[in-house]
C-alpha cells in the first residue's frame, strides 16, 4: 500500500478541522424550524465553503513548500538569481524565505569569488614560466599549462589522457618530491628543478608536478662565481707580483749601474749584498704569501662530503673548547644529545668559531661563552665573545674577506660549508644587548 502523500494529509487535516463545526451547523439546521428548500440550500453552501476552505488551505501550504523547493532546486543548480517573495520576520514561512534568500546571496558571492579566483589561477598558470602538469590516480595527464605544452612539443588538447611514461614524465612521479633532474624534452633539455605534490579532486588523489628550468639560472650563477673568482685571484696575484716586479727591477737597475761603473770600490760590496738580501727577502715573502693563498683556496674547493656517524654533542663541544687557552672560555652545558655527523669536520668548524671569538676577546681582555640547547628537532650552539664587535657583517662569508691582519678569509666560509653539508645553518651577527658577536650554529638531530 502506497503511503499517503503530504498534500492528501494536509487536505484531510483541513477537512477534519472543519468537520465539527459543519456537523453542528447541519444538526442545528435540520432540527430547526427551516423549510426543506432552505435547509438544502444552506447545506449546499455549507459544504461548498467547507471544501473550498480545505482546498485553499491545502493550496496555501503546498504552494509555499513548492516555492521553497523550487528555490532550493535553483540553488542546487547554482542559479542564485531567484528570490522568494514574502520574506518577512513576523511569521514562520516569511523567516524561512528570509534565510533562503540570505543563503542564496551568500552562495552567489562565494561562487563569484570562486570564479574570480579560478580565473586568476588559470591566468597565472598560463602566463607563469613554469611547466605545470597534473596526473590522476592512473598517472594519466589531466591538466597542462602553456609552458608545459611548449616543453612537450604538442598542444595541450593532444596531450591530455596520455600517461606520464608516454609524455616522458614517468621519472617525475617517482623518488624524492623535490630535487634536481637531468631531463630532455622536445621543447628543451638540461637541468630542471622538480616539485611534486598531491591533491584531491572529486574525492580522488591527483599528482601535481612543477618543472622549472635551472640551466639558465645555473649558468648565470656559474658565470658570476667565475667572475668573483677571477677578481679574487687577480687581486691576490697583483698584490704579490707587483712588489716582486718592483724589487726585481730595482735590483736589476742597481746591478747594471754597479757593473757599468768604471771603478767599483771594495767597501760598496756590503751595501750591494744587503740590497740583494733585502730584495730577495721581499720576493721570498710575497711568493710564500701567494703559496699560502693558493693552498687556502685549494682547501676551500676540496671540502669532502661528511662521513656521518653518531656524535655525542657534549663530548664534541668539550673537546673543542679545551683547545683554546689564550682566553677564558665559559662552557654552559646543555642536554646530552647524540647527532649523526662528521666529528672531524664539526671540530674544525667549532675550533674556527672559538678561535675567532678568542681573537676578538683578546682586544678587550674579555672572554668567550659557549652554550647549546635542543629545540624542535635541532641542536642550537652559541659561541659568544666580549670583543668590540664587527664593523661590517655583510661580507663575513665572502671567500678571502677578513678583518684580521694576516687572516686567510676562509675560516668562516669553511665553517658555513661544513654546517650546510650537515643540513644545518651558521649565522654570525653583533650582539644586540652588549658588545661582541654571537655565532649561532643549528644542526638537525
């Protein structure tokens, strides 16, 4: 048996509501002193009005609900232009219409914002100089921007539906999500920076692949590095060759003048020999300095990869601190932690930091303070000195830049290379609360 519809229930309820009054009216009518014709006429009109009010009530209720249903259907179809009439706050159905109209306006604004954001995203994807691809769970290409289509050498509509292997991007969906790769495409080849992520669309997982061409950037950086290297080498070579050339010319002129003299006095030989000794001493000094420079540069260029082994942080720091005896080094012990690192390289790094701090502290007869903490999966080491501070911190990590007489300018550069080779970070800055500098080393645990 089919259940009774909502409209039929409203109609029966309306008839039931009018039934008691109509029954009483009919009883009074037919038991009263009325003629038969009048009774039948009144009875007819009573039934007409009774049924008419029931049908009107049914229509009123059902019409309001049908209007509400049409509004909700329009919202489901993303048509936010319809509004319900009779939206007022002094009756129940009016409040429903008010809320439906407010919901429609909110959804309209959200849809407009989503359309604008989507249009902006499409514009950015098309104009950006990065190749962007999306693949579904079956590794089939579902979206490609203009740069990606140009890279693959075909229009986007011809590429959609092909698998990652078929378009030459199979390796991009495997391995580390962020790395540099050597890839060759119809539209270009070279070194590419890969970024891969995941997102969900329609409840299904998708892959996002972004490729950026690193070849031009790397070539520019390599050219700048060579230019910096040539400037540094040229500067150091000129510093050594210029005085060597000047001294050699002076010695040559003196010897030529002495040999051309018609008479060389015996007492002039000691002076000539002294000039030769001093000149050769200058030449030897500058050639030794040039040799030290080339050795330092070779050391900077040949830093080996760290051999990672368990290193006790307390023992490593304590052993390095003991090597500095010129000034007082205060050690504040931190948590007993073990990290994976190359202890020899870390000792070289910390010795450089403590030696630099001690050199600064000697100028003010101050001390050096070393401490470490553990925070958010990292060991943070501080080396603080009471020295005069640094007048220029911008070039501290530039190779061969030094503020100390006789310094090589590679200690801090080597230290930063060691820190970064361990996945860490090294910074150096003047202290804000007092005189001196603060070196901060962060290493992952």
